[in-house]
């Protein structure tokens, strides 16, 4: 095969697995998915025992989308999946029953009503606190009557990015011997994350119970965020990015030089950001992600006095 066709094949595969994801191309779809994922996530929150750092609430990347993973109901279990290939929400239980509803343009109120009708038809009756969290919107889900777009192409591209990022994060996770979170998708902040912990308790952070429990231990987190679809930061330039932060942030962290050079500290967000667009154009996108993750971790751990050698897994 000639070099030119080989190069074209590599570019096509990269664009398929690491597609462009500008916020402006799917802003309303992203907002709608964020809200619907919160409805689904709150079902998991209501039915699972509380774990440290809220590890009982996130969703997980699958070969088709995102899942709650199995949740208990009576003497059975069930799961709720977002399928970004067939574009539907699927509810399945351990008795073999399966129900679905399509992912289409609709209001959050309609989605909320239809999902709970599906659950009810399977004998699953669960109550959730029906108010969004960690986002600008505070209107209860049943009152959100604005029709939200659903662009299946953009939703599929978003999942493609998550599917490509997740195994890279798993590689980074594998290099740590200490306490480390799973690679999981937080529906509150709508990001994929993995977090390392020093093993020491941290001073209280923030007034909310979410922050208090999430950051009660020293940690350094790595994540992927699809950008500011809500424009909550008032900055249209905030696009999809990888991020890393330390909590509590040690003195001097903001002034560290992180690799690759495009990684820069955001004083507003108090975290290092690496633009996704820079990563997806690399010959091997995993390389800049891992370089960014490791250099940010090394900076935070060194300045924070972590026992880096003891926490490293060969």
C-alpha cells in the first residue's frame, strides 16, 4: 500500500475515534443530555448505598453509551443505559424484561414522565429529588417544558470521544498503588474523571454536602469535559478540554509548567486545561493525554508532599 493511502486511513480512523466536538455544534443537545443524565443518575443515587466521594452515583462508559450499572430493586437488579448507537434509553432487569424509549428532541419534563412510566411498568417505583444539581438550572425536571434538541450525530460523536478517552484514563489509573477512583462519568458536572488520593484527610471544602464529601481527602483529579454548553462561565471560548486539579491546591501549583506546552492553568477554574482539539490532532492522542496527566500529577504530588515513590505502581 502506498504511503499516501496509509496516511489517509490513519486520519480517517483518528477522525472517527477522536472526532471534532465544538460546543457550538451541539450546545442544546448537550444541555438536554446533561439534564436527562441527571434524571437517570438520581435514580442510581436513590437506590444505592452511599460510598466515599460519591462513588455510588456516577455512570460508566459502555460499548454503546453510558450505563448506571446494575442497581438493586427488591430481590432483583436493573440498569438504565443511554445508547448512542441506536439512540434510545434502555431499561433492563435481571428477570429478562427490557423496555426502551427513544432519544429524540423533547422537553426534560416529557423525558422525566416517560422514564418513570417505563420504570412503573416494570414494577419499579423510586422517588428522586427532582431538582438539577451543579448546573445553572434549578427548575425541577417536571417543570422544564422547553423542548431540547437531540442531534444523534453529535451525541454519537460525544460518546465516541468518551469511548476513546476511557481506556487512556484506565492506563493512567493503573500506574497508582494508592486509593484511586474508578474511571467514571459524573452526571452532575457532565465529565469523565479518575482521581488519585494521597491517603490523608483534607480540610472541609465548600459549604455544599457534595463538595464536603467529594473532597474530604487530599486528591489529584484528571478528567475530560465536553465544554461549557451552558455558557455558565460567560466565555464562548471554553471548549472541550482535559483538566487536572489538586484539592486542596498546594502553594505554587498554578505556576507549574505542565506538559505538553498547550496545557495551561485557568485561574477561574483553578485547574490545568489541555484543549481536546490539540489532543485529537496528535498522531497518537493517548500520548499527550498521558503526558498531561502525569506531569500535572507529579507537580501536585510533589508540592503537596505526597509519598510519590510509595504510591507508584510499577
